[in-house]
C-alpha cells in the first residue's frame, strides 16, 4: 500500500478528526447548505485542516460534486494542494468519483500533474485502485500512460500489482508497456507480458 492510499483512506472512513474545521467537515459530509453558510460567513477556502487537507480535496475525495462545484464557483483554487502536494483531481481519481473528475478536468485541472511528493499523476491513483471508468476518461484527455511516479512505476504497473487487469487492459490498449522484470519483479512482468 502506498503512502497516498494510507493518507486518503483516513478521510474516506468515518468522520474527520475532532480538529477538522467546520468547512472541512461540511465538505466531507456533502452538506451543501452548511458549506454555503460557512462561505457566506467568510470561511477561508485555502485553509488546510491539521492533516493538511483543504475542503476542495476533501469534497472531491468524498464524491460530493455539488460541493466541489460550489467551492470552485466561490473562488476555490483548482490547483490547491494538500501537504503531500496532491490536488483535488488526484483525490477524485483515486476514489473513483467520475463525476467530480469530469468537472475538475472541465474546469482546467491538469490530468498529468505530478508536482507532488509521490510524483504520481491522477492516472496512477485511478489505476492503482482499479477505477476503470476514471482511467478510461483520463485517457480520452491525453493522460500519459508512461508517466512514472517517484519509484519509477507506471500506472500499468500500479494496476498490475493490485491485479486490476480490466484497468490494465485499457492502459495497454492506450499504448502502455509492461515494465521490465528488474524493476517490477518477475511474477508481475510475466503476468503483464502474458496479457499484452
């Protein structure tokens, strides 16, 4: 399990910790009325909670497209990053929230963004979690199938390690190539090349 999964999983499971601000909690809950009220009262869209997460990333991860739209309409920065440098598009792609992914891309989110600690693209997150519909969409938006994260792994390798072979097939059809056994290990290399 990579660090990104461990970090974002804490946001998906249960309530946010007690130190989460009201805007962050309302964004996670998808409480658009409360988000609107807090914004009207001057809540700061760029504020990070103590875990280093902004409300836009929390809403994107939770799949609350209406909250994402509201935050963007009210001046939210589509490129805002959490403490690891990940964006809302990374979070939505990882979580498989296709509607949010589409909205963020339509608003100008970079499908090939790798300016984060992990050097991973949104396609890496979607592939690793087997989010086939998100992968398919990102591929239509020129997502780089050969982008490598900080350990040198491509989205195809990420999908293969988690045995998401439907997702891997899409990546291969888009031109992704199995990485060498010296990097990914003989078992994954053999399985990948058998399917290519």
